[in-house]
C-alpha cells in the first residue's frame, strides 16, 4: 500500500471518530458541539497542509527516479523554500551534474580512442 493511501486512511479514520464523538456532544451541549466541529475543521486543514508537505518530496523523488531510468541527466529541480526539500533537491542536482560530466568524459574518451 502506498504511503499516500496510508496517510489518507489514517487521517480519515481519526476524523470519523472525532465526528462521531462530537455528535454525542450535540445532545448534551450545543456549544461544545460547535467547538468540537471547529476543532475538526482545523485538524482537517492541518492534515491537508501536512499531506502536501509529506507528499511533495515523494513526488520529486519519483520524477527524479523516472528521469534517471530514462537516462535523462538534463532534468534539474528548483528549490522550493523548505529546508529538508531544498537539501534533497541540492543533492539530486549535484548528482545529476556529476553523472552528466562523467557521461561527457566517457563519450570524449570513446571518440578519442577511435582516432
């Protein structure tokens, strides 16, 4: 099971439980129910933001893997402003530069041996 699906299932399960618990408060005190619903809305928004921040590195890594599998060493990533992501992007870009340079050296050696 993919990490994306696990995260969505986990967050959905927690929010379903929170909604069921808040429905029990509806009978007892309407103000607690409204506060609980506001809390649930906030946690849903936070979950969506965290989802984007967790999944973005995975998407970048996946597209980087695809370009490496295709032996496309021209694809570089632009920093996004998150410390961890920027470190990952910097390492990937350096690796791509090194692979491109090694490939050029191999081609030069191959052509120089033929002459």
